[in-house]
């Protein structure tokens, strides 16, 4: 289905999304931010974070749906840091917004190892935790409730014998998960984090994707729609639904042009609350 966007007051770009169908958008050519629900055509302008810093990523989390309350984290590049820190760390400025207070606040700076950085467009939200893949194949996690973060590695067993596998983060059956694709063998594996506190992983699936790679050689998994159906896509105007039990491939054409960025969300929030107005505090 096509979701209307002409109800918005300005021309927008999406900067973050949630599974509940709520989006965080930014107006083109100026720093104005909006929380909106496209399926019921509701929007609310929110205060800006500090716009003089170059934004790295946003994360949006819904705290409750009736009335709607959300929290937003903004990661940006700090303007200045010491000579020592420049060579020791990759520093990230962190701002945090709560709709309940209608204010942004500055949190402690994140200091990643010097050669680390967040991969854009890799965010996965599971159970109140926002996850990003890093350049060194670690996972950066921001816990919304505690306003804290940590960094931990992907399972080493998943990369035995080949460090060049295409890796993606995802959610599978309500749990944080990762996938990798080995294009030489045409196999994809799905690993589930069984215990987030102990960082214990287990391999759930090893999938032959040769029939898919023959049609779309460069695709990567975006999300699991069902237990055995994965949505695939990457820089193409087509999206692919792949049932790895039956090996059925269904193509969905999005339109002309290349797909550079995609934001996944469901319409369950909007459908259940269609008669509900979204109320935020006044600016």
C-alpha cells in the first residue's frame, strides 16, 4: 500500500522509525523535526536538538501509545576534543529528548575505540534497546530506560574461516538477531541472542539462498516478516520477499530510481488507535 505524505506541513525526510508506525522526520533545507503517524495523518513538531553539530544517527522509541509518549536519542559529532582524545577515541555527542518533559538534555559523551564508528541505517530496536552495527563488527547498544550504552562483539563462531561476510542486524521472533551472507557458498545464517545480559548467541538457521542470489545477487536481509519469510533489498528499486522454507521468491517493485535508504515500520499502532488523537505538550 502507498502511505500519503501530503498531510505534512513541509517536504520531509525520514530520520528514524519504530515498529509501531511512528516516524521521526526532518524538514528538507532547514532544521525542523516532526513526530508523525502517516497512516492516520497526524504530526507534531518537536523542539530541535542542537543543530550546529553534524548528526550521525537518531533513535526513536515509543514508551506508551495511549496517550502517545516517545523518547529520542540523537548522536552527533562534537566540535572540539583534546589532542589525546582525538587519537584514542571516536567521540560521540549524545542528546536525549522525552515527550513527557518536552526537552532535550545532554548526556555523557560516548567514547568508542579510535577506529570504531556507527554504521548508518543499521539500527534495530528490540525490548527497549537500540542497536547499531559498528565498522569493527561490534554492536553498540543504547538502553533508553537507563539512558546508558555499551559495546559488545558479534559471535566469533559466526565468522570462522571468513571475515568478509555481509552482516546485518535484525529482530527475529521478538529477539535481537544478526544475519550474515556468504556469497561464495550462497548461504545465509541467522543467529539469535538468547541471553542479552550474558551476550549468549545461538545459530538458529542455515539457509541456502542460491535461488534468490541468481535473481538478485546483491540483496541483503532487511527484516523478517514471518518466521520463515525475510524481506530482502539493497540499492535497487525492487524489494524481495523470500520464503526460505519453500524457496518462493516474490518481487515488489517500488518505483523508478535506486533505493538508497529504507525505514521499516508496521501499521499496528495506527490501526488500533485510529480514533485516538495524538497529544503532546505544547512548545
